[in-house]
C-alpha cells in the first residue's frame, strides 16, 4: 500500500442542527475518506456572498489513500448522503454541509471539476482562520506564502467568532471524552443490554449493578411493607460499595466507563417503597453517601411504556419479578421523571424506546447512538 497523502478540507454548515451536521460529516470522512489527524476549532461566521443564517466553519487534515479525484467523489457522496445537492448555476445557497478540498499535498490541480489549491481560499477569512490553527506554516504552492501570511493579507472583513464546540473524528473519541455515561431506566427497560453493547462497541469499561444475590428481594415482592426498609438499606449499602469501587478504578485499556445504574436510583426506589418516617431516616444516610460518589457526565434514561416493561419482565423469566404490578412500575417511572425534572443542572437525556427494539434492529440501535452523540456534542461547548 502506498504512503497516505495529506489533504486539508474546509467544512461549513448553516442549516438545521449545525454542530450535529459537522460532527456527522467528520464521522463520514473518517469512515470513507481517510484518517483525520487534526481538527481545528470551530468558528461562527456570517454568510459569505448571500443573505442567510450564520455558518459554523472548521478545517481538518486527513491522511488518505485516495487520489484527488477519488477524494472529491467521496466528499460529494458524503454531501449527498447528508441531503446536500450542489446547484449548477452561479450563486450561493444555504447548505446543510459544505466540504471543500483546500490543499492536496502541495499539488496544483486544474481540472474542469476540481481546482486545488481552492481558488477562493485566500479571500475567505472563515477558511484561513481555522486553517491557520492546524497548518500555520503550510505554504500555498502558487502564492508562495504560508497560511499565517495569507490570513494577515486577507481583505475579507466578514465577522468571525471562535466558538466552544469541540468535535471528534469518530464516536469512540466522542464517547471517551465524556468519561462516564450512566444508563438508567425502569425494571426491564433494557439498560444493562444497552450498557453492555456500548461497552463492547466503543471500548468502554462496563459498570454493572450486581444484585442477584440480595436475600431481601424475593421476600420484598411477597410482602413489600415488611421487607421494604431492609431491602432498600441493603441495596444502598451494596450500591455504594460497588459503585465507589467500580468507578474509582479506571481501566487503562478502556476509553471510558458506562454503567447500567446510578446510585441515585436508590433514593427513587426508596421514596416509592418506604413509609414517611423510614424514608426520612434513609434520606439522611443517602445524602452523606451521595456527596462522595462519582457523577456521570451524561445521564441517559430509557423510557419504556408499562406494557412493554411487563412483556420484557415476563420474557427474562426471573421468578421473583413475575408478580410486579403495573402500578409499581408506573410509580418507578414517575419517580425517575420527577428526579430528572428536579435536577435541571444534570446532563440528562430521555430516550423513548416504546416503539423501538435496539436489540433486534440495527437501525433502532443506530438511532439511539445518534441521539446520544447529538446530546454529547451540545455538552462540548
């Protein structure tokens, strides 16, 4: 295989969810065009040459095995997949994504459908500014000036502002940047299945709740009033110990952590099952413990309607769960929703699985990942 070639690309978007558009384009470029080696900061700029919403612009460097014509074809394919149709007549238009080849090595290419270096780059501050961040000393093979000089001499006075957005070349990097993702949900919602799948697909350490041997759980489902307090206290002690141990020990060979529970669930369940006096005592102990535990960067709540939950519980066949009532499941769901509403500062996202099956359907699983990735992009500001 020949040595890869370095190319510099400019990306812009001014339609729809602009940050999500740019991140999705990076994923596509990484998958189809070559390895992204450098990503510039993102800049907001006014539309150039026409009246429209502001753009988000950035530049990247890639190492590619494609030749210039193949790279152009790949870029156009990515744009079409994202809904962009380039107009043939002269003029400008809003666009969901715009990807241009700025440099391809130091080659000078003059073809009907491809001119490199990009013929208008020296007149566009929104290209030169992010390019200067990743290739300040790259010399233009025609003008014989580096990017910094071109930027200093650029006559474009359009407003450009650096944003706080941070993007990544693939999902694994994006998720790894979060550090710790917690997946929560009602009984039978699929949180363990999703946590395990993300851990496998994106090289994460799975932090899974261990409760199968709790001696109070089968008794609780038989007589809730009698066994609620010892059950909740034992869960709290076990979760606190497990959660503290598991989240404090990073795995050097894993990129991040994903759990199928958050210790706050103890308070949600306890509020449902305990009497007022019992809950008051429980709350004091919980508050002391909660201050000490690691908080997730992203808190995902999987919502399933009650009928689906009942069906899932029946399918997995745990004897002590078969008598769980619809009313109990609905109280748990309401407890989670109340928690999410009462903690607006927490980075929470609700994923509605009522009409989805991410186990059997790759499309449904991909839809969940897209929702998580778009939410994570917003946190990178």
